[in-house]
C-alpha cells in the first residue's frame, strides 16, 4: 500500500544521531553552567553576599526572563491550572530554590567547598533510590543494562567518598598567589560544625532529588516546561523571601552593587534557574530524573579545574582518583539507561497513555505506558 512507503530523506541518520545526542549535550552544557555559578557565587560570598538573598534574587531574574517566553510560546498548549498542580508547584518552589540551595550553601560554609562539591555526587544514588520507591525506575538484576545502573551508582558514590576521605598530596598543577591563605581558611572552616554541615549537605541532596521526582510527576499533569519553570521561580521568590526575612533581619543585605554580587544574581538566575529548570524539565520528560542527576559529577570535575585556575584552589591526588571513579560510574549508569527498552508511542484503541520518564537523574527516552485505568 502507498501509505506504507516511507521515504527516508538524505542525512536522516545524522539528524537521528543528533536527536539522540541532544539530552547528553544539554546536560553536559548545564554542568559547565553550574560550575561557572560555583566560581561566581564563591567570589560574591567573599564580597558579603548573603546566600539567602542570592537565592531570592536569582529566581527574580529567572522569572523575569522565563515568564514572557512562557506566556507567548505556550499560551495555546498550557494546561488549565488546578489546585493539585498548584500545590505541587508550591512544593517544587520550596524543595530546590529554598531548601536545596540554602542548605547546600550553609553546609559548604560549615565544612568546606571541596567537601560540598564531593558529597553532592550522592545525588544520583538518592534520586535512583527515590525513583525506585515511586516506580519511576525498575531494576532487573537478570539484565546487564539494568544491573549496570545499580553498579554505576555505587561506583559514583564510592568515587565521591574517596575524594572526601582521602586527600593525598597536593598536586601543584596550577599554583596561585592565594594558595596558603586558601589552605588556612579551609582548615579553619572544617574544624567547626562538621557534623551539622554534613547533615545539611545530605539534606540538600535529598531536597534536590525530591525536586526532580516531583517535577517528573508534575510534568505528566502539566506538560508545559516554560510555564512550569516560571511558576517554580515565582514560588521560589515568594517562599525564599519569607525565609530570608526570618533569617536576615538587616535590610542592607538586600542591597547589591555593580560587582560580583549583581553578576552572581543575574548569572545564576538566567543560567542555573531559568535555563536549567527548563532544560532539566525537557530532559526529564525524555530520559527521566536519574539520567539528569547522573551528570552532576561532571560539574564537580569542571569546578575543580576552574577553581584551580580562577580561585587558586588546591587539587589533591585523592580528588583526581575520586574523579576517575566518578566518571566511570557516570558512564556506567548512562550506558545502562541507553539500553532501556523503548515502548511504542502508539497505544491500542481504548487505552490511555501516561508518559513516564524511564529514569537513567534531575535531572531516557520518552515512554508511553499503556493502561486501561489511566495514569498516575
């Protein structure tokens, strides 16, 4: 029949390859963006920036950037706002903009920047476990690709632990003038509140992983990434503003100058809140939350490199060894996810479809799960 004749245009294989690579390229690019935010934020903190205020301002910027695009581009496809969806958005606005960001910055101050950058790599493991609990991810130990996701997660966490527990000798790859001062400041900061700081960092990772899971569920009911991003940023501003007013009584902390503080707010707002939320939402719909979080170790490696160059931070042998383990674990997880089966997107008559993310993190190929009883 004529309808069965499919003409494959020239270069279609190249287009198909680029389409498959798109989520990988998007997540790798985001890691460079996050690494840049780490460097700029550290500089702004040294200039007296409050991490509470930074969180609020970055989401003000993100909302102002994303809201017009959401209003224009998604006005015809934006689903109707319902109370359950709005409540989920309120939860999303608290989990990442308020809970995750503030706990991470506080934990990093109580321990050290290196420790914070290393421990955040438990994020894929936490997300993977939560995805299993909410049945966003399945494991079949009889299948190699499924087992690879578990092994890769273990290797990734092991690499992060190596970086945390074993420093080793300093590798003077790039030596800066601030090395000795940085070492003394780091040593002083790690002597106090280490346990509290560690708990805060773990809580931060839990908040971030929860954000990816809730975002995954919300996108099924509200599949408008730009609009969801704008709503999350707005909720982050409102909820974060209340938290900031509670913890920061001095109103002068809200004043920004034409320096790194303003740059940190604008950069983190545009790149790490606006663009990142939108891109993560798209990738989560295609690949799932575990796939997104699996790229977080790359941010750590990039940050160490930029930190050595820009901030004259020290690079230890343990960091290099741990980074190697983390990259091995990362690609083991990604390989396992790339082998996940792809279900047909054409449901049988009378069956409803619910788009479920096949989880590789925060953060898989879109899968339509046929069901006679409806979605979640």
